[in-house]
């Protein structure tokens, strides 16, 4: 068995990829996590009329959320390095007839803009960067004086159950191991403070939320968890963390549900952590 503490060179920089299945998973994820992100952004000070840069915009969900907050008088520019992701986001924006959102392809730290932004935001972005503090430092230059830098990241340390649900806990460890071995920072939520400081920014304000479910209310979280593990399965196998038979994606939800119901367990999702500063 491969030692999960030793990362291998990743086959590609973004472990979750950009397949059609992954885009659909992100949409499902957005429906569950979106309300948390919105609370973070509003608490940080993102407000109507602002000009916002969304980095690592992917399929566009965070940009759409930001557009709802800034309203018709605001502007949101989403940037992603992956052409396929930008195409999906543009198509979704067109379908929604959104006039205040646009998407660009490229590295947000290298692109030039006509004017500075009131806020730079991102969700689940820094965890995939080899030098997140460097990225933050560069992004802060895109913000006007007195503007905001706001990031929402996850921490795999939050995944747990009580009383213990063996299948949920084991798959959580397998998923975290595969991410870590690919080079992803699985504790980015807890590292946000240190990352902001290393970027030369003020010590950030921090907030934490998590999805907590039990019984019949567990299904949306379990479906999201299953889809994440299914996306990670090729990497789980590639790194020798577990086999497809051991994971058993097809019956994962049913097995976890059965175990959790038998012990009246509570399931905890990833820690959802936000950090923000005024620059």
C-alpha cells in the first residue's frame, strides 16, 4: 500500500477534472454549499453595486451567487484557466440572461483589467495552488484601496460521524489521502490565516460552518459525498489507496445510510471556512 503522506507528482493540476460529470457535481454542490458561501460573502462586506472578480470560476456558480448580491448596478467577472469551464459558465450565464456577469479565460493573477475591483472572491481555489500565498499577494493588487479579499475553502478534517459510521469515515480518509497524494492541500480551511499572513495581508477575519445531518435529512449530503468519491475514484485507485471494489461507489449511499440509521448517528461534512480582509 502506498504511503498517503508522500505526495506523487500529479497527472494534472486539478485533481477533480472538468468532465461533464464533474460540472454536474459542481452544480449539485453549489445548491448545498451556496447558502454558506453567500453568508460568508455578505458578512465580509460584499454588497450591491460592487465590482467583483471571481477567481477559479469553474462552471460559474460562485459568480452567479455574487451577481445576485451585487445586483444590476454591480459587475462580476469570472476567470478560469480552463477553456471548457469558461464555455460552460458563459452558456449558463446566457441561459439566465445575466447582464452583469462575464467570464474570461486565463490566469487571474496575470490578466490586466481596465479598473480595480471592489472585491476579489473565490471558493475552493487556494487548495489547488502550489503557492497559495503568492497567488493571494498577486490577486490583492487587483483590488482598490479599501476593497476586499474573500476566500472560502474546505477542510477535510471536518468529515466525521458520531457514533462512528465506519463506511463514511473510511471513505472520507480514502478521499483525503488521494487528494493529498495528488498535491492538494486538504486542510486549506485551517491554513487560511497563515496563508493570508504569508501573502503580506492583514490577519483575516475567519468564519466556519459545516453541514450536519442525521436520519432522512442525510440524503443530500450523502449524494454529494458519493459524487465526490466517484470523481476521485480513478486517483484513489491510481495511488493504491483503495480499489473500486473496496469503495463500492454504486452502493455507497445505501451502506452509509444503513449504518448511520442503525446507530442514530450524526454525519458532519467538510469544515467550510472563510477568511477575508480589507486591503
